[in-house]
């Protein structure tokens, strides 16, 4: 490992000017420093290299480079050019040519709404050396997994976002009611009585609950619905609805993907929705590859619509 802890790299910039000018006054002007400051730097450089570097000229005019100084000129200029390139070069990411592995933590609904379109388009968006993994967004330990570099992106509602992450709003989501095509109740708009009378499938992401957001709204109205089934994953519900006469209340962009099998309806009461976010660790804020991933995910947001009124 290279140890530069004892070297002031600014001295090397001054050395380059001193060797180019062979004159402390002209080097000071080139560096926009005072002549005493550059003289002091020359003294430190002489100590660093164990060589006078510049000595008085034989004719008494100006200074002459020592043999050691002449040896240093070309490699010093080359090193400074390389360092300038490293500092000034803007990082770039070419998804079709570069190598990268992304790990995205997603709720099951965001994996369907955003993940499926992303995976469908991945062959044209990224080259063979760019890999993409979707994993379950387990709330426990989520912040720690980002801190340890295990995760690149979180896709989920505002409730899931650890406060340590940066975030971008992807879309505002609302809930709609869904039933199978050919349902015995027909396709008339839902009344509150209809909604409460039929058996419901509820999604409890924590598992096992029969009381959710919609029940909170109904409770405030002095009403209650009949929850017949509770499942832990949104993606199970379309198949359950297609095979039963149960109904469900689901995020619109999720259930709209199943309109070939299901009919969607406006809810007969006002219900709050949620914000879908993308979250990432602050260290990834300006990483070109990560910026590309975030922009690519945002481009996958589908247009809402489809519920009957």
C-alpha cells in the first residue's frame, strides 16, 4: 500500500513550477503565491528529496536544475497529469458494456407493478454483465442491510422507508375494489351495503390479521365488512378472486394488470392511498450506475386507471 501521509501533494505542484521556471519569483507568479511562500516550499522540497534541486547559476543569473531535478521533471509532469485526470474525470456508466450487480428489495406489489416491467425490458436495457436481483423487503434489519452494502434500492410505500435512506416519489397510489368477471352481483357500482355484505380477501403483510386500512375507514363510518380470508401477499389475491365470489380492495396499479380476469370498481367511500417510493443509501446518491437504475425504475411506472364508477 502506498503511504503518502508525510507528503503534501501541493508541494509537487510547486516543484513542477519551480523546475519549469528555474526561478523562484517566476514560479511564485505562476502559482499565484508570494515569493517567500515559494522559497519556504523549496526548502521543504530540498529536505524531502535530499537534494538542492535548484542551485545558483554559474553566471550569477537565475538558477540551474541539479541532475536530480532533471530526472524528476518528466515523471513529475506525467504523475500530475494522471492525478488531474483522476480528479477531474466524471464517472460514467454504460449499462450495455459495464459490469454491475444490483439488488432491489421490493414489496410483492411493487415487484409486480415495477419489477415485472423492468424484468421484461431488461434484455434491451442492460448488457449481459449487468445483473439484477429482487429480494423480499423484510422491514426488520432493512436499514442495516443498506448500511452494509447488501441492498441497492428499496421499492415500497412510505411506511417501509428507513429514515436513513434518501428517497424519490414514484407515484401516488389509491385503492379500488375488485371481483371476478361474471360475479353474481353483476357490474353495477358498489354501494356501501354491497361492499360490506360480500366476503372479502384481506392482505395482511405482517401475517394473520383480519383488520386492515379499509376496516379503519369503515369503523369511522360506523360500518364493518366481512373478512373471510387473510393472505400475506398481494400477488395471491387475483387468483383467489378469479376462483371465488369473494371481493378485495387492492392497489389500482397492481390489480389493473389482471383486468382480463377481474372487474375493478371505485370504492363507495373515501379511502386514503399511499405513496410508492424508491429509497437508497446516501452513498449511492451520485453513483452513475445507481442513478441509471433509479431513472430506469421510474420509467417503468404504469398509468393508473380502469376502475368502473
